[in-house]
C-alpha cells in the first residue's frame, strides 16, 4: 500500500467519524448500503 492510499483511507475514516457524530448509526449504515447498492 502506498503512502497516498493510507492517507486517503485515513481521511475516509475521519469523514465517517464526523458523519457518525451527526447521524444515528442505523441511519448511517442504511444510507451506506443504499449508496453501495446503487453504485453497483
């Protein structure tokens, strides 16, 4: 894994933590599932 990839993953994790503070977790998981479903 390259250093850029690591920073990118770290940024996604931080972003998820911020969203987690703003939104209830079940709602968050549901929206992630919908995004994943619609992108495939």
